[in-house]
C-alpha cells in the first residue's frame, strides 16, 4: 500500500450495510484461516448488530476487513473476536489498523488489564509481533488442520 493510500485507510464502527463485505472477507479466508462450518456462527454474530465491532475501509471506501472485542463481566479482560482481512490484502496493513483501533478502544474503556484472543497458528505470528504471548496451543482446536492458539497481551 502506498503512503497516500495508507493515509486514506481508516477503521469505523460496523454497520448493517457492511454485512456482505464482511462475509466476503470471511469466505476469502476459508479454509486456511477459518473452517467453512464457522460461517453460520459469523453470520449470527453480524446479525446480532455487535456494538464493539469495526471495519477497515480502503482509500476507495471498500471494506477490506473487520474485527471486534467484548469485555468480560468484571471489565478486567477484553476478548478479541472475529478478526479478518480480505485474503488478497494480507500484509497490506489492514490488520494492524484493526488491531490498533481495538486496542485504543479497549484502553479507553478503562480498567482492562489483559487482552485475550484465540487465533489459528496461521495468524499467531501477527499477534506475537504486536506483543501478544502464546499461553496454550490446542492442535486441531478449531478444525482439522486449524490449531487454536490462546494468546494474551498484558495492559496493566
């Protein structure tokens, strides 16, 4: 992505009109990052109109990915969820924009000590580069060939 294009990229809150673009991003990441069986769960998640879910938009206004988070009942932990970028846009900076907007929002919540996530072995390196530490790996934890990597970033 050029410097001008990177400057035009931004994240914003998810809107119902983003649904198809988010599903297209999901589909582009099957089967390496998501199992096809997870699509119905993602559709249900989007239909619930999540309050803490974001999309990343390119210089032309097209949604290139999405990601969110939820707070624990006591507000001390935040769990990252449903993060994805169009497969042909991996390594273009969109994932970093989505992670940054979530971490800023989580810090603004106040009182959050740890940020947790479960991701695949294919995305774990991205989160490690941003300070997350792997706490547990469950081989085939999401689906055959898609391991579950539980990771944490300490904020407090």
